[in-house]
C-alpha cells in the first residue's frame, strides 16, 4: 500500500491564527485515490484542524511528527501556491530521505520548489492529469524498485 503525504500551505505568511483555504486537499486526495485506490493518504490537517492555536509544546510535537511522516512516506505531494516554510521543511526532509516530491506551484524558479521536487506542476489540473495518466503509480513503482 503506497503512503502519500499531503504537504501544503496552511498559514503561509498570514498573521495570527488565519489559514489559507484547505479545499485543495480534497482535490489532491481524490486525484490520488482515483489513481491508486489502495493508497494511504496522510493529511496533516485532518488530525489537527486547529493547529495554529496549539500551545508551543503541542505545535512542536505535531510539527516534528509530520516531518517524520513525510520523510517515511513513498511520495510527498506539496501544494505551494506561495511560500510556505513548513511545507518547504517537509519537502526538504522527504528529499533527504530519498522520498520523491511532486510540487504543485507557480513558483517553478523558487529554489526550494525546483531543487527538492522531482516534478513541478503549474496547477492542480496538471497534477490531476498526471495522476489520471498513471504517473503516480509509475513514480512509486520506480522508487520501490531501486
């Protein structure tokens, strides 16, 4: 069963407890499960919808736990429409662990995006097409055969 980690912007540069809309996670989850019905998709927001309000200790535990899950997955899919420090760290640790990272971002020249990603998609529709065409399953199969 392939394990896929959904990385993506939550707070970004928003002040206070504000968060970006998280509806992209539903689209990513649907694209992944349609392409790989047996995939185990880990979404950090599902288990921690109020994480911006966590105490320092809670936040630290969750933050480092999620980084560990990303680095132990078979694939990281990162939605980065604008800079996201947490997502960049998840991408970096996954990359260091040899986990392929697929980024969905218009920031193709951003070093974190272009250097840590196996592939960069300009938008969700391009990622969804890649998934539909079997790209996710091929990528995971290639990684597992190494």
